[in-house]
C-alpha cells in the first residue's frame, strides 16, 4: 500500500514513510505556515478510487482535516471534516481562501493519530476525531 504526501511547499505527491510524515508534522514551525498551510495524503485503490486526507494547519498545533472518498466516474465523492462540536456550522477562511469549518481544528496529538490511522488503514476514518459530512456546514459559495 502506497500513500503519497503533499506537505505545505516542502514535498509534492511523494511516497514517504509514516514516521517521516509524523516527524515533519511534529517539528512544524510557525514560519513554515507563512506561504503554505495545507497538504494531503492520498491512497489510490486498484479500481481507480482515491481516498484523500486533506489538512490545513492554522498553527503548528491546530489542524483541520477533510477525509474524501472519491469514486471514479461519480460526479461527487463523499467528504467529512474532523470536528470538535457537532452542532456548529460556521466556516472560516483558514488562510489563502481555504475555507474550513471553525470547529474542525484538532490538537497536535489528535492530528498525529489521524495521520497514523490513515497510513495504517486509509479506508477507515480515524476514531481519534469525530467526523461531520461536508454538506452539513454553511459554505460561503
């Protein structure tokens, strides 16, 4: 199983071990978020479907995650956001016009567990966070 990583402006669609990825996240510094604050981890299945775990870092210890399950030839996939409150629908600009739910930011330890779970079993959302479908939120567009 191969999972590809795009991390800020440091690496683009590269195969990295989970240990390297968690080290990059753990050592993130505020100045590294100045020009880029997001990325993703991508797992492609044999049938052409892709499961992608997107992230946006507001600070080195606050991460928002979106878990996307994209089926080939389908108009829309299914997407969920990590949430800390299942009732708040507010969406904010987390930088560079990347809109995410206000309540989607989790702590660094939870973020690391979400990422490790994705590397272990990408076909399952991590139990380290609660998840809410993307269409629940009040998007600005």
